[in-house]
């Protein structure tokens, strides 16, 4: 019997997934969580074979939870609405065994679980190109500056927060716009969000 924990913050979806998988002869849902923190706790307590994880959840995201569960003997399958390359690349680095989209047919999920149990990795076909697509070109410091811009901070506030000069902040922002090939801060934020590069 394949023992499964599901983490999904939409209660109706959580219930439907649980019912669906419990109908399979070789599967049993042994725990459900509605956020990443609970998912990590459940996996550590219940020791399931598989954890099916949404990405955007309260507390820890599914990706943060997957990163934390890398040391556990549990195979993580991401089940999400988001076909974003940044999310996918981060999931692969976190060692997830599957990355499926919620609009896939329901029987595909059960089959994917069985394949993952045999040691295979199952990724949604539309994401495979993204495995080889561009990584985030920004440095750690540039990412920090852009995240503060996205939080609504102005140049002076960013300079104070990072203990650097306002001129240096302007240089970083100029480099960010060049690297992302955009013309202003709003476009830089939108572009990074679309790619799934923001935490």
C-alpha cells in the first residue's frame, strides 16, 4: 500500500484529492495539511511514501517544505497551477520526484504516483523546456535590492536597509534593468514574478 500525505490550502481541493486517491486499491491517504509547516510535521510523524504538495500555501510554501524534507525518506510530488520555470527549477534542485499541473487528468496523478514509487521522475511535459532555460541572472545583492523595490521601498530606504550608499542602489537597479532587459522597476518585478524567481 502506498501511504500518502497531501498538502493543499484549498479545502475543497484537499478533500477531493484525498477521496480520489483513497479510491485507488493500492493507495491510502494517511494525512492532510493545509499549509507547508503542517505538511513538514506530518511527513516527519507519519513517514509516508509520498507527499503531494501545492506550492502557494500559508506559512511555508510547498517549495520551502520540499527543501526541508530532502533529508526525509519521502518522495515529494508538486501539484500546482503554476507552470513557472523558476518554481520548477527550484523544485528540481529540492529533489522533488514529480511536478504536475492541476489541470492534468485525475488518472494521471495516480499513475504518476506509481511511477515515482518505482524510482522514476515525472515532470509535466510543458515544463521540460524550462529545465534548460535561463537561470535567474541576478547576483544575491541584486536580488535583495529587487525584493526591497517590490516591497515598496525607495532608494534611500533600500540604502539604509542594506547599509550602502544611494548611488550604489541606483547602480544596482541599473544593472538589474540591463540584465533583465526591461526598462523600469515595475517591469523588472513583473518579469521576475512571471519567472517564479521571487521567494
